[in-house]
């Protein structure tokens, strides 16, 4: 009864809500959100610097998140590179002096507050008076001595020495009014920041500071803002109000030692904000979106935009001409899966229509990608890791995965449903790992490394099994696989102006696929049909695998040879990142043995299967009861042992060095635990399997439309509500990945024909396209330098 009720409920839901209706809903959500963000930008302005200087919140005890943009944490080398030949002056009271010390420590962490000379200047002017005015006036008259950045602020001394009198406030207003034109003049050629006064913690103030109250500070701040903002009559003031320190102080002033000065961590946050305000527009860090202009559109991006625009126009014309002929050819919906099925009686759809429709959809999707991660339309935020942000979603998806279980169509080891399930839950865990920022937590990182290795293990197992059983080494098969793996990444490289190696996982899988193909296709070609007649061929295949292992070991321990191979043109254009192939070397070496392990496992499994040593019937254990129980025990112990080792890992470099050799232990343990019991082999999670079918698209799409700033941050579609934002952005992200998967499959059927002569012509056109792309890319690189 429960199963019947479940199936009836599923039919009822799918009757009203299919995959197609989900995608329509996602499209409507994107249009509404884009319109809202456009209106907000017009109303509130498009300057992220203002948000950085005036608003934000704490994500944790010490992690500051500006409103709508990301803040970069500058390293010493970056800070020095930004500030080279720059003159930065701090002028004010003891609070400004502490900000000055914190700013200098970004450049030199060993800096002490006393006894050191630094390149930056601090000028002691605790009151806004004639002395401060004279100092500022000198800068306006001497262009050589004028600083590039001026950070000024003072008020608490005026309150203190005049005992908080109203006359002192009036004098403060007069003095600010007199220096405002000078600051405005400096701000035309320099960056000038007026730091508003932070609140105090009145209970901790000493007796001689009791007159400094938050009420008085607010009055002085209001006077400064009013006068400095009105210093220019017909335009906006160039003097920037540095008010964000007030917000930081409101959260942390209770930790102050004297009630007046901020704790060191808060001063460091304020100094880092100041560094971001000035340096982001110079160094343009990927994860520092505050104060950065939109990147310029390249020639290749313009050509891509023209192509997609023409595709959309062409499809609309085609649709208008043929709409009457196709009016009756509406797709029907499968109530079981929610997927669309093509009507068998329908008039055949022409290849041209599918081609135009696919590029039309892809053009709209790429526009969304560009809006999310290049156009600065939507907001971005920094990641912040907590245990709950990682483990609670993991528990949630595991519950969903267990709930949606069905019987498999076949009960073989690693059958199609099971491998899709495996890819699905691994991909979901990796997505949660990325969005939660869990890479900072080493035990989680080590377990995620195993999941990536497991995906590559499946690559070795799956492709080896196909070539071994089918013996299909034709060019059509190779081109189909390469197209499906690389199509989306190539499009993103063009649209998002990123190198191929940036999407590191696809180059990794592509290269390993070619290694598997070449290993098995080279003479002598040994396949299962040939090997069954003579055991000698099994030995020959093992010999091939042995040579492959030696080749892997040679490259793994010969970095120079590896870099020479992949630094050759045009390979260098594919595998270089930031001018070298070190990142590719690191990624390849990290999982260098796992594909070989997958191939070896496939060979052993298929050999045992052919000799009928395995029992793969429904409900039957894989081996005899004794052997099955023994292997299950060993597998559980191995799985837990590896997990304990990974969880206790203290040194990332050392663990990465051991990972290639030991990761196979947990992978094999999982396979045995999942496949030895007959009941476990007979069921699978349809929830995980659904995601497994689009796992590659999910992995790639997350870079730009779920995460942000090339995976460094989080995309914010709905500000102020993190939970709702994650739900909406995830829904759109999954719909887009599913649609791209369908587009890729449709285009693969058209662009990669089965006829060899037609295929060779297409390959010639594709080669010409990539040659043109490489030439344009080289021209762009030269123009940048």
C-alpha cells in the first residue's frame, strides 16, 4: 500500500510539475531578479566602493562581509606591489594612529608600534584646527609632496579637552567648514577618506574620558558628514566618508581595553577594507569584487555575442515560417520521470531547426552566465565555513537520497543506475563542499579528494570496459566522448574569457580518456573477444597496463619532462594557467594512479565475470557467504581506517603526497560494500541518479552561476536572506545544468555524424575554428601586454 501511494503521489506531482515547467519557472525567476537588480542599481547606484565604505556585517567573529561585494585578503607581496611608489598619509588622533599601525602591518607583519620607520606617514593632529588645516594646505600647494591617499579624522580630543561643551561642537563645525574646500581640492587628484568617529564603550572609559559619550560622537559625525558632503554645490563630493568602521565598532567595542580604542582584530579589518578600496582597482584580484569596474569585453567575446544573437534571430525566423507545420507536434510528458518524450508520430524535426534552437537556448544561457559573473549585475559574497553549513545539507540530501529508492534494471556490479547514483551523490557533496568554503577544514578536504579520485576511477573503469567489450576504436566514438566532455567548457572559455585549464577537471578527464584510448588502441589491439580464445592475450594486456604504469611514474617524478611536453604550442594554450603549467602538473599528479586502478579493476572484474566466478543474480551475494562476509568485514575496516587517517591529517602537503597511493583503498572498500550484498546491488537512489546524469554540467556550471568570482565567492540573487538565496540560486542552477546537458546531447548528434567522410569534413571545420580561435587569443594576449 505504501509503495502504491508513493507511486500515485509521484504521478500526481509530475502531472502538474515537470522538468519543462521547472525550467520555465527558473526563466521567469531570472527575468524578475534581473529586473529587480537593475532597478536597485539605478536607484541606489552602481558603485560598490560606497557599499564597502559604508555597509556590511560580520559572518563570524572576525570575518567582515561588505554589502553586495567581496573583500580580498591581501598578502604582503600583493600589498607591496600595489603601494610601490605610492605616498599614503594618515592624519588625525590616536584612533587614526592605530589604523595607521594596522595598515602598515599588512605590508610588514613584524612591524611594532614603536621604534620603526615606515614608508607611510602618520601626522599627529588630534583636533580639527588651524594646525591640521595648514598641513592639508601645504599638500594642495605642493604637487610633489601631495600624497596619493589621505586618511583623516578627529573628534574625541575636541570633546575631551573642552569637556563636551556645545561651544566645542560649534568650533568643530567652523574648522571642518574651513578645511572642506582644501580636502575637496585634494580629492580631485588623490583619494581622500574622512574616517567617522567610532562609538565608545562608556562603562570602560576612564574618568578623564567620561565626557566622550556616543551622543556627542553622533553629533560630531553628523556635522562632518553634512559639511563635507555639501562642500560642492552642483556635484557629489569627492571626499569619501569612511563610515564602515562605525559598524565594526558597534559589534566589537565591548572587547576594547579602554572603551575608546578598537581591539586589534577590528582595526585589522578596517585596515584591510582601506587596502581593498585603493588596491582592488589596481591589482584586480578575482575575489575582490568591491571597487572593481566591469572587465572590458574582448574581441572573442564580441564575436561570440554576435554569433548567439544571429542564432536567436535565425531561430525566431525559422520558427515563424514553420510554426504552422509544427503546431500539432507538441511533446508529451512522461508522468513517471517528469521528462519529455517526443511523439512517435510527429513529423521529423530537421537538423537545422535543432541546431538553431540549441544555439538560441545556449545563447540565452550564456547571457545569464555573463550577467552572474562578469557584468556585476548580481551581488557576490565571500564564503564562510562553519561545521553546520557543511554537515546539515549533507544530512539533508542523504535523507532525500534514501527516500527516493527504486529497483535496478540489472544487478551487475557497478551497473548503470548505480554508477549514476554514485556520480550524483558525490557531485552533490562536492557542491556543498565548494559553497560552504569547507576547503579550509583539512579533514573534509581529504575526503573530497577521494570523491574526485572516485570520479576518475569511474572514468578508467567505464571507458576500459567499453573498449574491452565492444572493441570500438573508431573515430566516431572518440569524437562523441570528447565533444560531450568539452563542449560546455570551450563555450565558457570564449564567453567568460577564461583559459581551458581554469576548468581543471575537464582537461583532466579528457587527457585520461585519451590515455585509455591510446593504450588499448595501439598495436596489438587486445579486446575481450580475442582474449577469450587464448589466455596469452590477457598477459599481453597486463603488459600494456604495466607499461602505462611505468609511463605514469616517469611523468610523476620528472616534472621537467612533464612541463616540456605540455609547454609546447598549442598544448600550452590549453594547459597553462597564469603563464605556466604548474597547476596542471599539480592536478594531474594528485590523482595520477587512480585511472590506472580503475582500468585494472575493470579487467579483473570482467575476467571473473567471464569465468562465472561471481554471482550477480537478484538478491544473491557476490561470492559465497563466507567469502562475502570476510570481504565485507575487510572493506568496512579499510573504509573506516582511511576515514580516521584522513580526519587526523595535520599537514596538507604530506597528505596530498600519500593520497595518490592510498585513495584507492576507500574507493574499493566502497565498491565492495555497495555490491557484495545482493539486496544493496538490487536497489539504487533515483534522486542521486538523476543528478548523476548531469554531474559534469553541475560541476562546470557552478563556477559562474552558483558560486561567484570564479568559485571564490557565492552568487547573491536575493540579498539579506541567505537561506532563500541558496534555494532560488540552486533551483536555477540545476535547471540550467539540465538544459545544457540536453543541448550538448542534441548538438553531439548533429555535429558528430556517424558517416566517416562527413565526420572528417566536420573535423576539418572544427580544426579551422580552433586555429582561428588560437590566433585571435594570441592577438588578444599581445594587446593586453
